[in-house]
């Protein structure tokens, strides 16, 4: 009977540690998604400035940035927009809004960050090349700053969340024991 209590207490402590790790995993997913966005923006900027491609071609090339194994949110958005533009279904702003609504439902970005994404990408194709490059540079710098802030926050809080989870499990196991 005593062994069952010890095993139960250990399981409660492990569950508390797992519960404390959940916010850490969410922060890691957020930083990964922001990194993907940053690299896609850099690739799109270089495609527009150096390769002088049409917008659908530039979007496809930007979607291919990063590792081949990753199937990120932004790859999906950019590929959908490029494919639908080539089909000629609708105007670019309408396609952008449809694609982001479909893909962003599972995103960890805040509503403000999603709105900034839409504002930035709505300016593409409608202005001259220099203005598009400036807009992409500004947005990439904004994402880079937010990413460094997010990494710092993750570094500071990950130990705290895990420790609180373990301590909460210990506290609960003492109460139940």
C-alpha cells in the first residue's frame, strides 16, 4: 500500500513537470514560426529586388526558403496565394485575405502580428519595386526585433515555468499523501 502512494506521488510530480513544460513548448513554437516568417521575408525581398520576378514567382521562391522538411504556416500561405494568382481566380488582396484566413487559424501569432502581416503583403504588387522592398525591410526588422525579444522572454521564463510545474506537483503530492 505504501508503494502505491509513492508511485502516485511520483506520477503527480511528473504530471506537474509536464504541465509546467506546456508554456515552454508554446513559446518555442512561437519563436520557430517567427523565424520562418523572418527568413521568408528576407527571401521575398531578395527575389523582388535582385531577381526581378513577377509576384507569383517571387512568392513561390520565398515559400521555398528554409529547410525542406519544414512545412510551415508561411510556406502554405505564400504557395496558396501564388497558385491562386496564376489561376487568375480573383484579385491579389482578396486572395491574400482568403489564404491567411485558411492558414492562420492554427497560428500562434497575435492578432496584431497577423494584421501587420496582412498590411505588409497587401502593399506588394500595388506599388513600385523600391517601395515594396522598403516595406519588406521594415517588416523584417520589426519581426527580427520581436523575435529577439521573444527568445529573451523564453530564456528567462522557461526555467521558471518548469520549476513551478515541479513545485506544484510536489505540493499537490504532499497534500494528497
